[in-house]
């Protein structure tokens, strides 16, 4: 009797696993850069400008996270 084992291609292919790891790191870095850019741009606005668009300064971090990470 033969046993059948299903293993994803990336599981056997070391280069595929490394490529997936590198792609994940690149995506995480791109998100971090976007978060920092969004956060910095909102922080640079004056209190009056923030008030005009309906944002409190204490909400900037939450807004940047929601924008980048869809939380």
C-alpha cells in the first residue's frame, strides 16, 4: 500500500522559500515606509489644518495604521 503525501512546491524548493521570505520582507518594508510617510505628513500639519479636515492630533497614529494596514 502506498502513502500519498502532498507537499507544496515551496516546501521542497529552498529557493522558492527564500524568494517568499524576501518578498515578505520587501512588502513589510514598503508598508513601513508608507506608514512613516503618512504619519509624518499628518504630523507636519498645524492644529488648524488638522481641525479643518476633522482630525485630532491624538488620532494620527490610528489613521496612519488604518491607511496602511487596513485595520
